[in-house]
C-alpha cells in the first residue's frame, strides 16, 4: 500500500493541474510580463529582497509571501522578516490556505511565547495543518477532492540575528557564505528535503486522505484513494527546522520551490546571485532555470516564453524564487526606519468559481 501512495505522490509533485483561469496584474506590488511576475527589489527589516514567480500549470500552484516588520501580534519590538514558499500539488487550494493563515498563526504564537523560536514556528505549522483539515471536513460532502490536495511548505524567519528555516517537502533554502581566504561565496543548503523519493520522510500540509483514514473513502474519487486501511498517518506535517546564527560572512539566502532546483545546482544559483546586481536577481534566476529547461528540449528560450500555461508544464514547473540579502548594520540597529512589507507573489488572481472554497484575493501586482 505504501508503494502505491508513493507512486501517487510522485505524480502529485509532477505535472497535474486542472482548469484554466484569467490573468491580470497591477504595478502596485510588482510587475507582470506574460506568465512571469516579479518584484525586482525592496527593503526588509534585515536587509533587501528580490522576488519572482513564473507560472507553468493551468492554475498557479506555487504561492509565496514576504512579511517584514513586527513578528508578534502584541509586541511591536519583535521585528524581523518572514519568507514563505508554498508549492502545491493536486491543486492550488492548500498553498493558498497556507499563504492566508501561517504567518498570522506565527504572530499569535510569538505573542504568547514573547519571543521567536523553533517551537513558535512548529506550533504555527501545526495550527495551519489543523485549520486546513477543518476546511476539508466542512467541505467533505460537497468537495471531497479537497482531501487529496496538499502543499510543500518552506519558511524562513530572520529575527534578532538568527535565521530559522522550516521545511516540509522539496523546496530548498540555500545560504551564500563568503570564504575570507579566497573571496569565494559557497553554497550551504539549510533545508532538509522531503519528497516521494524518500518514503520515510515524506511530509506536507494537506493530503488529508493520507493522514486520516476517514477521508480515504467515498465520496473521494477512487483514483485518489489508497487500498486497504491504515492506523498511523502515511505523511507528516511536522517540519524539519534549522536554527542558524547569522555570521558576518553570510551574504544572502535563496528560498525557492523545486522548479528552480530541477535546473540549477545550489552552487550555480549562489554564483549567479554573487556575480549579479541585487536588483532583479530573482527574475534572473527564474530566467536561467527556464533557459536550462529550453536547452534540455533543444529549443530557444524565446520560443519557450511563447508557450501558454498548462502546455508550459511539460517543459518546466511553476518556479518561485525569493532572495534575501543580509545587512548586518540593519540587524544590529533599530529597524523602525524601514517600512513594513506585506507582499504575496504571483500576480495571477483566480476567479472565485475555480476554487473549492473561498479565500481572500492576494496583493497582486511583472520577463
């Protein structure tokens, strides 16, 4: 039975995504060029950031956010930066739910604990998972397929000189660290990957039918259900968390969905960030991945750009990239002079009639 589950998950983390939708954009919080949305640069409490998303699926299954400013619901002095990359599979609903709820849960638990910690982050993940399960339960009779939708979840939190990286799934956080003796900037992966290639560590938010047997039955479509019964969840929503004290030699960190890492190695991505201007670097990383995807299919990048969503998924996945540059001066001085940031990536609003349940429209706004 477990092998059948892994086969299904491999297909989930692969090309499938139904239906179509309209696109429109705004310059208010980024720019849009065809299927690419980007925010070339901006300031956060701990430094600067660059962000880009390109759509390949019929429905954008990658969702993401940058939040910077107060990390506590009650203590404005607890300042920092939150980065989230949520790579959905089986549909966009779980990733969108995480985008709407995870950061708010984190602020609530940070207020209760009066600090930022790995425990605060873990509790925020748990609350988000429980909330999505509640949605699945309430929609079960009308939208049972929601039980088969899930999402990878990569989170980074920078607070008081500490970097927390929490991960479920196969997105990746890669640090660029300067080697003083040589001047090189080396790649250090700070996230542990969980995917269907490693049965013992596959993790996600959602995929409720693989966690609670009461949802592995009718009216869920038979193509999703696993044969037999199970007592323990077949997947976990408990994130792997790394706590890293930021060093003077730490230059930046790249957060990206697996759509980037399918085409670029950790070091290739770090070399590009180190050798390029900060402004627009996320967009250049997305372009580099797409150029590699085009090369693998023996086609020109300019031709790949002309392929519409849905068909585009046969060439590359949705790709989300967020690069955060560390500013040690900003981290050691008062952050009040820097504006708060609340930005969601994509710029591709989904008509309400394509959703399994209603969620608020993101801040949207450009290859």
